[in-house]
C-alpha cells in the first residue's frame, strides 16, 4: 500500500510519521493528518518512507494475517 502526502517547504527532519495497523499519522510544523488505512492487516514494522521534492511517500506492506491488537511504530524518513 502506498501513501503520498504533499508537504511543500517542510524539511525532512521536521516530519514525524507513525504507522499503526489501522492508520498513519503525519506531523510537520503546522501540519497534522491522520490517514485511515483501508485495512488493519498491514506489516507496519516493515513500513518505509521517503521524502523528496516536498512529497512524502510511505510504503506499507500488506500481511495475510488478521491483526487483533493495535500496535504503533515510528518510521524513519529517508
């Protein structure tokens, strides 16, 4: 699953990204957005992010297992 968030004028170091089974949370200076994922069945531990030219790209692999309890991971932005 891929997410794209436009953050023009924001430095990479000012972005905080948290991913759980059900959503992604993006914080940056005056920007805050919670994005509900279409499924909770994702491998958030393997999520990656890349920030280039004002666009944050988040890749979250799907899993074949059903997730029962919510967990959270902060993703390092490349």
